[in-house]
C-alpha cells in the first residue's frame, strides 16, 4: 500500500517502510491529485489543502496532519468521502509557550505590574495564562465558546482591549459559525485599544487584520507587534514586517519536542486505524541537548539563552522573499524543559 507524506515532517520517513508501505515524500504544497490517487493515507502539514480537488476519487481513507491547526482540511468533504482525519492537538503547546515567553522577555526587562490578555485558552493559551500568573502578571482570559459553555473567570474582548498591556492570540481560525475568529482583531478592535504596548499573534495569520494592525502601529494604538503568523503567507506585508518588533516565519511551534510529539500522535492514530502494533513507536525518542545545563541569573536570562526570537527576526527581515524556505528548513530548537537551569 502507498502512503503520501510531506517531506518536511521529521521522524516519519523510514518507519512506515518497515511496515511494508510504499512512501512518496514531497513538499507539502506540491502534493497533487495524481500523487494521492492510489494512496491509502496521507501525512501532511498546513501547506497541503485537503479538499475535493485533491482527494476526489482517490483511495485515501486516512489523513494525519502533524499540526494543531486543521483549517486546511475540508472536513465536510472528508466526511462525505469516508475519510478519517486526525490532527495533533496540543503537540507543540509547550513550544509556543516558549516562543511567547521569549518574545515577552525580549521586549520587557521586568514583568512587574503588567497586565496580559490571553485570547483563546485552549492547550496553548491556558499554558500561557498559567505561566503569566506565575510570573506575576495580571491575567485576563478570553474564550467566547468556553464562556458560552458556562466556564467562569473569563473576560470579554472589550475589557482586554481596555486594560491589557500585552495581548496575545491563541485561537483557532474559524471563518463561520457562532464564534468566528477571522479578523477578530480588526480595525474596530485596534481603535478600542487603550494601553496595548505589545500585541502577539502566534495563532493564525487571519485572526489579526494585518492592515488594521499596521495602521495601529503607525498611530500608536499598538506599541509593538510580535508576529509569527501572517495574512497571505508566504507573501507577507513588507511594511508590517519592517515595523514588527518580532517577525518570524510561522515557526513558534517548531521545536524538536513539538515535532516529535506531532509525528508520534498522528502515527498513533494511524496505527489504531490500521490495526498496527504501537510498540514500534517506542523507537521515536529524542536525545538530551548536547549542552543541557544553562546557568543564568534569572528565569528571563535562562529563557533567552535557550531561545531568543530576535535572531529569527533578523533572518526574516533580511530574507522576506525566502519565507517558505526559512520555515521549511528551520533548525528545530529545543524546548526549555529539556535543559537543566541553574540560577546563580
């Protein structure tokens, strides 16, 4: 049987062959209908649009996306075609937390007295909120679907716009339905901001209206922006890029640990679907970092010593036309939890 995979999914190729599968590995954006016509399964990332144009008449019965996001999968078509799809929910939550920590620590020498608004408190946002509370910040959390379900302690977006120094977005991209998030941060939202010194988007590019954000940076409604995701990727707004404090090519979740988690999760789903023995997955493991001890005077110093987003920002600003290449060939960082931190 044949399986088609995005060649940039790490730790995947080699294992499927041992189970007798023929594997076709290609860049995700180049996977076409001819490639999947006789394939029983696909392993993809967000660059492969899994819809009727790609899958109609194919033999595909399983899609595993090694990502948290799944808006690239046409769920209604998959349901009608009898195709099971699975995503790797929460796989890189700690990696995105690390990214947000590093952005904030690179921006501020002290967090004392700051208020942060966390928009979307799922796997990632809940971790960000918990860390911010431990770090001494005043935390407001916004999640309309959870509020509608009766969860307490959540704030409306209007209150976050009025009270927060930092606003960070961690929602899924929903274009329709009761709680759409496309352009959640639109011109009206930007104009309502009272004290936003830093706006972070590490969710989906379309959650933040990039034109409205650029205007807000120009008129001072937003003091600084940190963007890992952009509208119209990889063809991003160059003026917004230049004005951004942190600008990265959609790599907030690109840690070795996060990638390993994603690959393991989609393989577990696939093994269950096909009835394979999951004992074979025991071979998927990471070695500790070569230099796994970090000595620092503070948590801030340690976090930035392990990963600073400013180097990635410099690379993107100097090579914005290489957005896709910088993303696809990113040197996976290690997460903070993989190091032993010794505070002086």
